């Protein structure tokens, strides 16, 4: 560990200050720490802002699936890839609200709605705003992910009462072009700016295990941690390889490297919810527990789990119980 890293981390911990001036070298040094030291730092950072025994439960519903014109190499919803996924139209407002009621009954406190668009059309936004108003009225926090937004669209969503907008950076600026060619990293940053300017909280993270190097994981965390304001939610996804996408069969990430990525996010953005997102289904209980110890404090329950017999949600409840973790607000 470098002296500079030790002193800056100590300063941040002693004051509880959030830093926005992380350097790539500092973040690379975090990744390189012996695991016990990294975990200790992550746990210390976690306790500055959160009760480490609490886990936020969010629910994600796809309100418009497939047929997306973007070419994200990991995504089965892209029209560029042949995954056999059936595209569907935007769901009716009432159907979405029925799912939201089920989510609330299952213990969710945030309801996220995702649409596979490059960017929403104005008539689509009318329906999405009605969904946001309806979900808010149920007493749930609202989050949507709709692709790129301009400033006026972000203002409309804010007017409907939107709490969070999800827009992931996916990976480092350098690796981004290997994953997506239909829009730029700057496009993503511009949407984040519009969301911030409208006063909406930001949910923004990335995906690891896409064949990127450690320097790209460092670059992703660095970009997030040096935004003018840290995203309030930082989802860290482990690639789920889907047959028919360009990333199918492209190898996998070493599990401890995933844990290191979570820990680096926690240390550099101690006031943010760090969400263990995609890929969790395939993780062992032990790996998930390590991720919680590294500072992850938010998980998704999938939407289908709420309306059908729900073995996965039950398995999650059992795991949280085994670990002595409780849902936020329970
Ligand atoms: S923009 Fe979203 S839905 Fe469309 S291909 Fe990319 S990740 Fe998939």
C-alpha cells in the first residue's frame, strides 16, 4: 500500500468526507491490496454511512422488452443479436401497478421499471409518467431506466415524481467501444448530467466479466467515483452470458476479482447503495456473503418472482436470515 493511499483513506474515514478526486492509481492500489486489508477498509467505509446489517430490496420489472436498436454486446434485448427473445410492447399502466402492489407486498421498498429503448418517445413518456405517479402513490420509491434522455425529458420525469434514474456506464471509457458502438460514453455522461440537473437521484454502475482487464474495472470505478456527485445507487453486475449475444462463451471473471470490484466501489463511494445485481442467481451463498462483507448492501428481487411461486425469493430470505441481515425498513 502506498503512503498516499493510506493517508487519504484515513482522512476520508476520520472525517466521513466523500471524495471526488480519486486517482486511477489510488483505485488500482485498492484492487491490489491483500484481501483482508481490502475487506477491512471496505467494512470501515460501509459503517460510515450505513448499518452493515441492513440490505435494501429493490424490484425490477421490464415494462417493454426486446427489440432495442442499440447493440450492447451483453444484452439479449438488442435487436442486433439473435437470442430468440420475444419483443413486447410497452405494458399497460394498470398491469404495471399490479406488479408494483405485489412487489410491495413482498417487501420491496423500491420499484424499478426498465424499457428497452435507445431513448423514449414523448407518447411513451406519457405512459411512463402515469406509471411513476401510480407507483409513488403506493408508497414505493420509483426508478426507471429508459435509455438516453434530453433535459426536457428528465424534467418531465421529475415532474411525475421520479426518485431515481438508472443509466449505467457499463465499463471504462477505453473498453466501452468493444461493447457498444451505437452510442458513445459521452452520450451516457450527458444523460447523467440531465438527470442530475433535473434533481433526480442517479443509479449508475456497470458490468464486469465482459472480457475487460482489471484496468477497465479500475477505470469504471474511477469514472463513477469522480463524478461531481456520486451516484446514490451503484449496481455492480456480473455478466450473465446469454446464448446469441456476442459475449456468450467469452470466459468468466475470477470470483475474488468480483469481490474486489465491490469493495473498491464501497471504499470510493461510501455513501452510495452498492447493489449486487445481475449474476447473483449463479453465485454461491458464500460468494454473496463475501460481497455483502465487501460492502454490497442492495439486491434485486426479480419481477417474475413476485407473481408466481417464488423459490428464489425464499432462498434469498433464507440466506439473509443465515447471515443475520435484514431488509431496510423491516
Ligand atoms: S440499451 Fe439497454 S435494452 Fe438496449 S441493447 Fe443496450 S442494454 Fe439492452
